[in-house]
C-alpha cells in the first residue's frame, strides 16, 4: 500500500486535522411590554411604551429603537380613539411580536 494512504488513514482515525464544529444557536428573542397594559385608557396626547428584551433593538411599527441594559422606553403620539402599535424584536432567525393598544379618551377624567 501507499505510505501516504496509510499515514492519511492513521491521522484520520486519530482525528488530526478534523475539528468538531459546534454551532452556537442565537438566543430566543424575549420581548415583554411592562407599561402600559394593552387596552389602557389615557387622556394625554402621548404615551410611553416601556418594556424589556434580551435583544439589542426593538422595532415599533417598523422603526428601530435601541435597547439600553435590556430595557426600552418609546414615546408615541396618541390620537383620540383606538391607537394600535406593534413591537417586535428578532435574532435573524426568529421574531417575537407584541401588539399594544391604547385608547385615548376625549375627557380629562378617567
């Protein structure tokens, strides 16, 4: 037999030149809205949507916002009546989405 063939077979059996590859899976995107509760009634012209995520950014209706130390706070304008927003974040493989609805009332008392 050819010496090269024998040497190659021995090295292969010993695992020389073969590195096992372990793919690190990305974290599952966790997205939580802490305030306001969906369906909240407010009288102001703005609301602050706050929450937490393990991703570096969140999107609100397609606009990207940075996350600071796992938390975010996004001020949104409110028109009178039902306001609906969609928050999302992802890792390139999976996306988490949370809908938020806020009702702006016409009265100043709630």
